[in-house]
């Protein structure tokens, strides 16, 4: 009998657990999910919650009933320390957890494992910028369902003031020079503009998009070259056109340095400091690892061996320091197996990227302005599934070949949709293949021009809405859920 422990119940961890339970005998193998959250959250739809257009209950559901029905052991807890070689009292590999379940809050336990999948996702590092975030700061967020609900409530209150004739400035974007997920900020800005127009108050608002991207349309993936209505264009021109048509002002190449009530200070690529007043700001935080430690049986700390300095787990990538121009798509991981301990894997945001996709830049003051590589959504789900399939095969044959899911060979879609119904709304949709550009394969910007494109219209909105319905159906393990692709 084997025990597989999954740390984290987000998109990658939940996907891995579902596929493991589907493929492995319940009488022979145990699957345990350790996650501090009691609810699963379909994060892409937090955008709609964050504008007040969708109730939070539509994007979350409790995990315990799902796992009970599937035969997955569930522990509402956070992992703190991995002992990959066991402890002095127990030679089996194990992970130490601290319960967050109110009935056992603060209690500590160790769980032995045969295989471990780290899907802990990111720490939302609001503390990286003074005054950033909704908890003790002056900005709002859509990174969690609770944060999104709060943002939606405040935005709707603001719209009431606008209807009474008030004039406001709304700032949307990234709250630090090393943020990722610019696509989420873009989508939120797109939605805010739509909702303001729908409310008849758009003329009362100066809407500003503030981003650490050196150029609009970078999205942390070095931009895209694609076809739009039969013409070759690039994501910079495409995004600039969308913003220009909607009267959205943009500030790119910006690292927010400090936030005060109603005002922020940012540094641009020239090293210049600027103040920007606001009445409402939704700024994304940078990500870091959740702070997992790794130790030997005698207590010796080997965290640096297992994790990169940013707290994400080292996997089968090439982490050799190189100039940005020398990095290649082949340096990215394929199997997500730990090189230090073969029975450990990391999926989704939890694995350490070997390098930035977009070129990192420093200001004359030494401030790093570098969009981090996005690893959310489709890549997270696909990687979670393939890691699970690798473990299934290893349990049958210890010498089995591992499944591969390199981001240099995976595609992804970003659908920035507005509205929540079938008859009203629009979407700016972008598809890229592969995620990591590879100019040794595709000369036109490193991506396949046939499968890299951008479009805008109602069809993309339908797609986003169907994804919302379909993936929540899948995450609830409804009949034939596995037929829905990652």
C-alpha cells in the first residue's frame, strides 16, 4: 500500500487528487490532501466577484464532502516542514502539518508518505510593498474569494457615489516590480470599464492601468505575435488599441514603492519617482513560496537544497545562472520531480521557474522591475494531472517513464470577460502556444502563429462563462468529470 500526500487543494493539487483517486484502488492506496482552506475556489471567476457582478457563493464550495465521496483523506491544515529522510524516531519520509481546522487549530502532527506532491501555491506577499493589500493596507485584491467580495462591495459603493455626480480616479494593476498575473489585472480593468459604462458613470472616472510590464501586452510572457482579423500584429499594439478605445490611461514599467491612504508612489524604469492619487485601487501582490522548510532526521536544515531562494521547490529544470539572452525553453522542467528526492514533485505555482520569460530590467536606483512567469490556470491543472499520472505509473513499475508537461510545449488561454450572462458581455481573448517562446522551433516570436492569436467579442465571453460552469462541475467530481480537459 502506498500513501500519496498532496500539499494544497487549489487547481493543481485538487486536480492531482482527483486523478489519483480515479486511477488508484482505494483498498490499496491512500490519497491525503493537506490544505489550510476549507473551500475550493475557482479563482478565474473572482474577477466577477471583485466587481460585484457575481456572488462569492458561485465561485467556492466546501472540499470535505467532495473528498469524503471520492475516498480522499482530507486534513484542513498547513504544511510547515518536510522530512524527506524521516526523523530520528521514524525513518519514513514525512511532512509536519499544523491544523487550521477550528476544532484542532494549532495542533501539530506528522504524516508519513511514499510520494509527496507540493501544490501549495503562492504566498500573497502584500508585505513586499508598504501599504499594499486589504488587510492593514490601502488597496484591494481579487486573489482570494474573500478579497474579491470585499473589492466588489467597495466598488459598487463607489459607483453609487459616481451616480450622485462624484468624480473619481480608479487605479488597477500590479503593486510591486516583480508581480505576476498581469492578465488578471488586465481583466479586472476591462471589467471595471465595462461596469462603469453599464452604470452610466464612465465619464466620471479616470481609469488608470499601472503595471510592471515594460510594455503593455507583455503579460509576463515577453508579449505575443498573433493574428487578429487576418492581420499580423502583436499583443502590445492589440492591448494599447483596446485601452485607447476605452479611454484607459496606462503607466507601464512601474514598481510601486509605497502606498498611503489615497495615494501611491511608484518608480519608473528611468528611476524617477512619481505620486499618483486614487479613490479606489486594486493592485495585485507579488508571489513567493509559502515558507515550507526541509530538514534531515537530526534537525539539520536543508531548505536551500530542496527550495529555491524565493521559496518555490526546485524540480527538473536547469537553474544554472545564465544571462537572460542564453535561456532556452528546454531549460524549463518537464516532469516536475525533485532532483534531490525522486518521490517528491511540485506542481502549479509551487515549482521554481528557472528564469523569467520577460526580460528583467533594473532602474538606475537598482530596483528590479521584472514580471514573473505566470503558472496559474491551465498550466497548473495540466501539470497536476501529469504528475499524478507519473505516480500512478511508478506504483505499477518503479522504472516507468515519467509523464511530461513542459510549459515550452503547453499552450494557454487568457479570456478577459465582462458580464456574467449569455446575452450581455464581451471578452478580449488571447491564446498562446507554447507558453515559453522557443525561437529554435518557431521563428515568428517563438510561438506557433496558427495557435497564437487575440480576438474580442461575445464568443470569448461565452467561452469564459462555459469554463466557469464546466470547471466547477469538474472540481465537484460530477459524473464523467474526467472528460473535461484541463
